[in-house]
């Protein structure tokens, strides 16, 4: 092989290697931008729960990726990933409590606080709890989801080293 040919071969190899490296980088970049929230609920549950979610105006205060409400004015925690932070039993008890602030203290003015949904029919509370418990967050975004929740609930931007009682 002549010297000129060898140079061309090396140049082609370098271009191919650069292309491969770029493709790999794009691949990992795409993963960073992947939406970390999802629901593990069957479609019928999701649909029925979303009807209640609208009917009881949860969306006036809470954000949920699947149901953006841009007019939202209350700094309520987002509910995306809530099923990775709270158990189904906790969620059912919270929705059933005559005074939700006894379970989760509020820093907000009374009119912005989580209302009591204790008066809803038990099957509706069950359905909402099932659906909320199905809203998961992928592991790589769990810690950031915890931090965002903590910030909404307390106004503090950083998580304490340990959070007694705030977990399942
Ligand atoms: C008036 C505004 C408002 C409405 C309407 C509302 N919420 Fe809330 N919700 C809040 C606020 C604010 C909090 C945080 C606790 C507090 O400050 O009372 C909260 C907390 C929660 C939490 C606990 C979140 C966490 O981080 O642990 C869940 C779950 C929840 N709400 C579900 C619902 C569901 C389901 C509905 C509809 C049936 C609903 N909320 C309707 C304002 C609201």
C-alpha cells in the first residue's frame, strides 16, 4: 500500500470513529431528556381517575404532566411521581382525612391549602388513591422529585439529611 493510500484510509477511519462517538453522545443526551414520570395504571383506571381529577378541580392547584394547567396559581406540590414518594394507603388516608393538614402541615393561606375530600364516595377516593399510587418516577429522577416536593411543602430548596415520617 502506498503512503498516500494509507493516509486516506486513516482519514476515513477517523471520520467513522468521530461519527460513532457522536452517535453515542446523542444517545445518552436523549436519555437525559427522557420524561421520567409515568403511570402504571391500566387505561380504564387512568381515564376514570382523570374524570374525577377534573371534576374535583385537583388541576386548579396541582400540576400533572399528563394534564398541564397553565392558569394554576397555587404553589401546590406536583403530583407527577407521587406514587414513588407516598404509599397507596397514605394517599387514601390523606384524601379521606377531614383535616389533611393534620397529616401534612401547610405553610399556605387557608384558601390555598389541600381541601378535605373526606365527603367523596369511598369508591371515588379509592380510585383516586389507586391512580395517584400508580404515578411513578424513574429512579434517576427520584431524588430531584423528592427535592421539588420538599421545596413546595416547606419553601426550603434543599432536602434535610434525613426526612423522618415523610416517606412511605
Ligand atoms: C385549593 C387547592 C387544592 C386542591 C383543589 C387540591 N389540592 Fe391537593 N394539595 C394542595 C396543597 C397546597 C397541598 C400541600 C399541603 C397543603 O399545603 O395543604 C396538597 C397536597 C396534596 C397531596 C400530597 C402531596 C405530597 O407532596 O405529599 C396529594 C396526594 C394531593 N394534594 C392530591 C389532591 C387531589 C387528588 C385533589 C383532587 C381530588 C387535590 N389534591 C385537590 C392543594 C390543593
